[in-house]
């Protein structure tokens, strides 16, 4: 859905710098971004028109006394900077406030819901990486062929499809229409299955959401892998490999592909974070009990402490993945290390 | 001297423009995309004539809910009996309006900050770069969700939420182009003649980044339309206007997908895909023409 760069966001010119300096720069940048997320996470929920205590209880019947108690509890009677300080202090102790709907600490809720999200995104990432890279290198190798045209065309179409609609479509065809797969949730309600039967049940529920995510993301890998292999194809070492008498298949798999993989490895980590953030729509469509669904619940309540908490978690996940991508980009490519 | 100089520049720009037009013509998919877009924009403008608003009034409709497509209702009806084709027509107005306005906002922010990051040095550059990096990294969907959740509901909120979150990529492209331009000798000459920041940016940098911004605009409009429909789908849209995203939200809420009301799920989605695909085709063609490094590939 979003445009993703092959090369991590790189504003400062770090090409010539040594590895420790590069690490320090990147780590510093990520820390500043994390700090900005915290600042935004706090102040965005304070720019809401009106009183946060009233906003947070919007749509619920509360007495004025209750609002007053809430204001005290939230520390709203304190100056803004004191409030911010408390927010940051609580954050470091893992306290993200209390959800209004669930009446439980947000951290605890996030802990409960993070598992399904990791299962969903992990599976989707593995499948789409394998599929995208394999199709990408094949498409590049046969550039201009029907295989190439069809697959880059399909990738372009998927790029234009809203994730949630694709989910609805799959739900319509395979859930409602053919009835092959369950239409929502993570396991059959009231089922007492354990062991293998439970795993199979979850896997059955996993098929449609994972397919949706794979369809949306694999195109990115395909396009980047294709471009990357195309760039390697004119390299001299491939001529050498051919001159040695290697079969075309071996030239591709042993020589061209490993080098072309370098830029895609960083891309994978860049997209992992986005994949996690993208669960908001997929999990909503399939009522998959993960962080995205939790966010949706928080939005429709509205339950602002919950939304605030998931915002911080999603953004932090993306920033950390980006940092890892930066590291790998530098560590994996010996040419960058040498310069 | 100056007049003949600027006339020469104008002639060169005109020649370059003709060249671009010729090259666009050599991309048939871009032409098809542009043609379709024009048609869709005309239909969106004509919506009040083609489908008067009161025919979509829930209290006045005569059709039953969730009717499948027929001669009377080409694309069937929604759960409250409104004509899906009519909703689609009216929905195109919101989608296009948000798409264009949010993109305009993103382009203004992106171009300004991108040129600033490329032109200035020292603390200004450091701060602007930091901001760009932050917005490149933070997922725009998540940020847009939070923004539209905390601001009051309405189309302008959606426009702001998308505009504020989708400019970083543009800023990055613009900055790279600014850096390239500023190494040219004529900038140095201009500086030696006493030109200030304002002159250099306004007269030299801005005209040269403009074509890139144009190509970027078409790509961002498509993404803004997807983002708009996503926000509306999550229930963050303007409750008083029809949009393709809000139609799909109704579809989800009423279980249209599981109940097999395919017309109500397919129609808005296909509309989004067609519009976004058209913008993408045009944008990619423009980018390929205007960006020499891509053209070489």
C-alpha cells in the first residue's frame, strides 16, 4: 500500500563514516524518533477540543463527581508539563494508563493481544517474502516475457487495492460464498479442542487473513527483487560464471541471486514494521483478536487511553524494525563496510 | 540581454514540455489512465444531475434493502434500500475531493521542507532532516488514525490527517533534486552576483523540482484515496457524506460479505481500485519520463 524505499531513510551522509559512528548516528536518530512518538502520543491526545476527562468518557453516562474524580486520577488538575513528566515516567515503568472500556491497564491488554498479531504478521511475512523473492528473480531473469509482464502487472494491481477491501472480497468468496473458511475470530467459539486439533483450528482461521496480507505485501518484494536482479544481470562476474560453462540456472541461483538479495533484506525489515501497523484493517475485517482489532475497538468506543497505547506500541515497533534494517544494510554489504 | 535570456529559457522549457507530451503519448497505459480519470471526474461533477440527492434519502426510498442488481437498480441496493450506483457516484466526490486536497497539502509541506533541507545548512538542515526522517519512519496509517480520532469528525479532518502524514516521501525526492541542482555552476554564479536564498530557491530550485513534484502528486493522490477509504472504513470519516470507504464500512457492519451481497462489496472496492490504478499508471509514466535515473533502467 505504501511506497517503500529499498534503501533505509538516510538523510545524513553516512557512506564514508566508520561503523561505530554509523551505529551511533542511526541509534541516535531512532531514539529521537522514539522520543517524538512519546511527545506526539501525549500532546495529540491533549489537542482534542474540550476536556480530556469528558472526551474520554464521551458517549457514556457519568456524573459530574465522577468526571472530577477522573480529572484527579488522570492528573489533569496539574500543569501540562507535570502531566507530561508523569506520562513519560509511567511509560518507562510500562504503565500506559487504564482503558475505559475494559477497565484494565492498557499494557496488560496489549500483552494479551500481541500474540495473535505476531502469529498473523509472522506467518504472512514468511510466506510473502518467499513468494515475492522467488517470483521477482524469475521475472527479472525472463525480462519482457509473459511471465514477467503478468507478474509485474498483478503486482501493480495489488498495489492499488485497499487492504481491507481485499479482505472483504476473500470473506465474500471463501467465507460467505463457498464456506471453506471461518469468517472471523481465531478459533471456533466454544470449542474444547486441545493439542493438534486446536492448532489446526487456528490455522484454518488464519488462512484468509494471512492471504490478504500476503497479497498486499508480496508485490513489494517482487518489484524490488526484480529491480535488484536486473541491476546485477549486466555484472561482469556473471559473464565469468557463464564463461566457466555454468548452466544458466546455476548462474542465476549461485551468483546473481545472492548479490541481489542484499537490498531486499533491509526491505523485509522495513516492511515488517509496516505489516504490524497494517494489521489494523485486516484484523478488523476478520475480527482477529490482535492489536489492530484492539485499536479498532478503541476507536469505535472511543477509548482514548487504549488508542494512545497502541499508537505508541505500533510506532515503536516500526522505528525499531527500521533501526534493524539500517544495521543490516551496513553489516551485510561488504562494499559499504570497505568504503 | 535579460529579456532575450529569459526568452531562451522559455523556449527551452516549451521544447521540454513538448518532449514530455510526446513521451507520455508513447505510454499507452498512461493515456488510458488519464482518459478514464477524466471521465470519472466528469461523472463525479455531474452526480447531482445524474442522481438527485433525494433519491438517496433513506426516508424516501421505495426499494427493499439488499436487492440484487436489476434493471431498476443496476448495481442493486444497500441495506437501507438506497441505489448502490447512486451512492457510488456521490461517493466519488468525497474520494476525489479528499484525494486532491490532501495531496495538495502534502505536496506543499513536502516541497517546502524538501527544498529547505536541501538548500540550508547547519541547524535548520539538521532539524528539518530530523522531521522528515520521523515522518518517513512512522506509519502514516497509524498517525492518520490517531489524528482523525482526536480531531472533530469531518472531511476537513480527514484531509488534514492525510495531508500531514503523506508528505515525507515527496520531501525526500525534492531534497535530492535540490542538492543536485545546487551543485550546478549557474547557482554559484547566481550567488556570486549577490542572489539571496529567496532568489535561488524561487528562481532556480523551485522550477527544477516542479516536474518531479508533479509526477509525485499523481502517485500520492492514489495513496491518499486508499487512505481516505481506510479511515472511513474504520469509522473515522465524515458521517454526513457518502464515500466509498463508508459504503464498505456499512458492508462490514451489516455482514454483507458473509451474507453474499456481492454487489455492495464489489462496487465500491472496484471503483477505488480503478481510480487508484489510473493515478498510479499516469504517475509511473510521468516519473519514468521525468526521472532520468529511472528512465535509464
